[in-house]
C-alpha cells in the first residue's frame, strides 16, 4: 500500500543534498553541498533571472565577444547559486554577474560542479531553457547583433 501524501513528507524528499569536494585550478580543495533534486520552482527562478540578465545586456551599449561568450556561463552560475551552498548573491547587476562568471569559470569551479550534477536533473533544466529559447531567443540575437 502506498504512503499518504503529506506536506512534511514532500518537503523531506525535496531537501536531500549530497556533499563532495571540488578542486580549483590552483589546487585548493573545497567541500560543496548540492541538492540532489532540482525543484521546478528553483529552475523557474534560474530561467527568469537568465532572461533578466539578457534584457540588461540588451540595454548595454558596449557588448563585445567576451560578453557574448560569458552568456554561456550564466546558466551554470545560476545553477550553482540555486542548488549549491556556494555563496553567490541573488541581487547583482549584469557587470558584477559577468565578473562572477569569469571568476568561477577561470577557477575551474564551474566544470568541477558540472561533473556532480545528475544527468536527469540537468535534463530538467535543459528542457526548460529550450522552451525559453523558443519564446525569447530574439533577446540573445539582439545582443549578438550589438556586438557586430
């Protein structure tokens, strides 16, 4: 017989984490906690924040190839912000966020965290972003056109 659904049992299943060590390019080792289940509400927050950063970028006058390359790291940093205990601020402007993306990418932390993301959970995020791109892909095209 199946268990009854209660708010408490649902919340318990949503808050499971795993702990692992990551090493940056300088050889420093850090312990990271990551959610094992990527909740839809957090994925939605990532998508909305990604869209907000694209809108901010679209309003920037100075866009170059480096900025366009950094947009590929936006999603990874937002995933780290929502699903790990790495202290990434929720309220930063686009220039500060790009700086965070550069620092976390260059340090090797992004690629280390990527290794520990469950494929099934990553597919949930990828699917949501495919839907986003269908509706709002013109935002990114506007940014690319400004760089040309």
